[in-house]
C-alpha cells in the first residue's frame, strides 16, 4: 500500500476563485440565481410580496407605538414616523441579507463541490435578492412619506446613491461573513449578538439630536458606523431637508471620511478575504 503524503497547502490544486470565468459570467450567474431565489421565495403564496412588506411594517407599528406614542421619543422631530420606517427598512435589509449570507456557502455545499463557478456569486446573489426587496420597500417608504406630508423634492434624486452605498456595505459584510463561517462556525451566533447591539447603537428608534445634545462625542462616535451615516443622510435628503446632515453631526465634512473609509474598507477586506479563501472552500466544507 502506497504511503500517504501530506501535500503543503501552497502546492494543492485550488478550486475556482471568487471571479473565476470573468465579470460577465459572474454578473449573469448572480442575476439568474437572485431572480430565481426571489421568485421561489413567494412561490405558492397567495399574497406573495405582501408578506415580505408586512415584516418591516409590523415592526414599525410596534416600535412607533412604544417609542413615539407612549415614550414620546422623537416628539419634536419632523416626520418622525417616516424617518422611523425608513430606518427600519435600511436596518432590516442589512440584517437579513448579512444573516442569510453567513451560511450561504455552507448551505450550498453540494453545488460548491461539484460545479466550477465564480464563488462570489453565492454571497452576491443573496445580497441582490435582498436588494430587490429593498427597492420595493423603499417605494413604499416614499408613498408613506408623501402621505405623511413630505413634499417630493430634489433630494429624492439621491435615493439611488443611498441604496447603492447600502448594498455595497452589505455585500462587503456578506463576503467576509460567508468566508469566515466556512472556517469558524462560531461566526453565526457572534453575528446575531452583534446585530442586536448594532440595532440599539444606531439611531433607528431615536433622532441623533437627542444623543448629540447630551453627549456630542458619543454622537460623533456613533456616526462612524456607515449605517448611521446613511440613515442620517437619507433623512436629510429624502424626508426632511431641514434635518442635520451626517457632516453636521460629525462636526465637519472631512470627518465624513471616517464612515466612508470604513465602508470602503469593509468592501475591500471582504473581497480580499473571500477571494483568498475561495479556491479552498470546497475542501473545507
């Protein structure tokens, strides 16, 4: 019987990379898989997308009743109900897409082992599927805002920029989490705890001014979170042009480089780590 030899990892034949086959194949497969998952999600459902919409709306209703009606949080904030709903939609998209991406690669073990395709398709399709819901939910937010008295204005033109930056930050997180989970299965419970902490550490349920008035340094630290920056800037651009911008809360425009740098850093780190791990994913599953 031949003796077994341990081949150094550096000399092993690697599998497909993150973008194996080129950008064209990557985009085609990502779109196809995302559309399939989106249709499959509502297959056999009589009300279809209505259920997807009801989750953020029900959460909004409960939180608005407790924090706005009972506790009077945001009582002096213009269009607080519209701001709260938009914040919930943004956070829900980020939380659901990143949570689904944690196990995305592992749950597709059968196709990862048998088929050569760009591995990045897996987390990218998860985020794109969530983006379909995000766009539809955002349209509902705009209708709700208009019904609440918000007059459509030029700031609405920045909506695609807000959604694009949010999707990019989510994709960066998804790439990092999905690759880490292949090696470290503790990532899932850790991320669930971090999401809970992030929910309360982000100005979702309260306007950032309530923190800024009492603890300005804490408010600035909170705005280093790209989600908080996107929420505050979308509030200014989409809901209330008189609300402070993210730069106002941070203290100056140059300080916006902090959350923007974190956003870009997460995307770069996520892609770098996923691309490094992609060729060895199949053998580690």
